[in-house]
């Protein structure tokens, strides 16, 4: 009988390429990974790995078994999930990845409710980059991912995953309170922001891309981005201290920060969606369904209390 835990080690080696990467992903030591592979090879009775220099790679037999392993591991997990679903048990561990704004305003309130209702449920939370998180979701290393997406910068979809909009929020202009354009309550034309110093996200992020795109397409200029942080509260603080302007979504909670002015854009409407991703059929587990329901309820409360933030109809 093939040991499923050892089979998973073999599959991870096929996916990740090195013993060190497998050890990091599974929380093993490299020697423990090697021992698991050696024992699996002994169980099967054919060579599954071979040394190439200092690296360990799969033989043709190892590749064949690793490809079959994905289906076997999926079936085993589906059987386990079906057993839990049959008795309605909300227990075990649910792993969730989210970004800062969602963690502060959706995930944290949901965790408070979940801990009171389901004492046997453990929710592990990680703040990570979207691309890494979706890969982890596909590999079944995490159960839920919360990301953001601007309506004019949609992310690619995959047949393996389901996405659901939790919240939609407007993107607005943030100015220092003493800025020349803050004297009026009127919406601001993006072209009037040419020559300003900006704060934005790191290159390659959706926030950086939306800043560049709005300035170029609607203002006719390329922004001078002097400050870069993926922590939008840092960008907000820079505006409050007179160092930069920027485009920020509503949930950064502008009204709680002194020293700034918030203005609508006169020539562009940009909305950001907060999205929860699950594997297709991945919410069969009662524990995952419970977390999803708590996230939706937290989003309902937030939308009711915060004008401008909307739940999908």
C-alpha cells in the first residue's frame, strides 16, 4: 500500500524541483524529505529519483508516479472532506491569505465571530502577494485567498478557481490638507495633477499600474513617483505630512486621518473590488463554508456602516 504522505513528497518534488523547496513547503527538514523519498522508493521497488550533480531529480518511473499522485491525493482529500461534510463538523484548520485592507476590515471581524461560534476551528492567516497566494491555493496549501482587483485592470481567471466579489469601493484622490487643489470641494481633473510628487505601490502591483494608467490616459503625463510602498497606510501618512499625493481606495479609512483632503476625480471613475477565491468544489468542507459565511457577514456589516462601500447585488 502506497503511503499518501510519501506520495505527496514525491509530487512536491516534481512541482518544486529541489529537496530544499519541498522541505520549506511541507515544514520538513531536507533530510526528512530524502528519507521519505527513499522509503517510497523501497515500497514501490523501482528507482524513483536519481542524483544529477548535487540535485535530486525524478526518474521516468518517478515522473509517472508523481503524475498519478495528484489524482490520488485529490481523491483522498475529497473523501476526507465528504466525511466531514456528511456530519456537518466545523473543525480543523482553514488557511487563508489576504491583503492588508481586507485583513483589517473584513478578516479580523470575521475571526472574532468564528472563534466564538466554532471553538474547534483554527483559521491560519497569512499576508502574502497575490500571485504566490493563488499558486498556493491551486496546490491546496491554502483554502481561501482574498485579493483586490481594479475594474479597469482585471486579473486572469482559471478554470480551477472560483472568485466572488465581497466588496466594491471607489478610488479617490488624496491630497495634503494644505494643497492648492484642496481649497475647493470640487472634483479634480487628473490633468491638473501634472508636476506633483506621488506615492504609489511597488512596480508590478495593481496599485502602481492604476496610478500610471490614470495619469497617462486621463492626464496626459507620467507621474513622478517618489515614494513606493505596498502598505497604503504609509502612502496615506505621506500625504498627511505634505510629502505626496496619491490615488487610494475608500477602505484605507480616509476620515480617520487628519491632515488630508479627499477629492473625487472629475474625469475618471475607478472602483476596486475585494475578491475571495476558492478552489472549484473547495467549499465542500463545513469549515471552509463557515469561514466564507463569516467573511460575507463581515462585508455586509462594513457596507452598512461605511457609505461608498458596496456589496454586490
